[in-house]
C-alpha cells in the first residue's frame, strides 16, 4: 500500500486548522454590555460606548487593564475604588480625579443601579 501523506503535508494541514480556529476565535464579536453584580447595585458596563470612545482600539484596555474575557474578575469591588484610583488600575485608569472620565467619588449612581 502506498503512502499518500507526507510529514510536511500533515504538518501544513494541522497548521492551517490551528490558524483557522484562531482566526474564528478572534473574530468573535465583543459584547455590547457586561453586567457585574455588586452589593451597591449592579454595574452595567457599556462596552460598545467605551470601544467607540477608544476609537476601536481594544489595546487601550486589553490586556493591560482587563483580560479580554467576560468571565475574568473586574478587580474593582467594594473597598477597591480608592486603591485602584491611587494605582490608576482597572476602571480607575480613566475614572479618577483629573482623569479623562468622571471620578468615582460622589458618582456611585452613575454605575451602580439597584433594582
């Protein structure tokens, strides 16, 4: 029986499959909104609006501030606002006194909504 497959052909086929799967995963659309449960009231993050403000530059936040995964921890829970603002980490990279967006102090209801 003749061998019709060579090692390079098998390698290239596997490589093509890996690339196709990677491209398909990368093309998964980002969610328009994410909801984070919080004691002070749920926080609905308008992802689409933030992407628009960043001119579509995902690297403005991912992965330096947040993992590009909706199930990843946000790191901005109760008691974390002040330390995050001091480090300008998580949401506080923009949401701090003198930052490009509103500071969290005194603006709880802009993010937290109780049902």
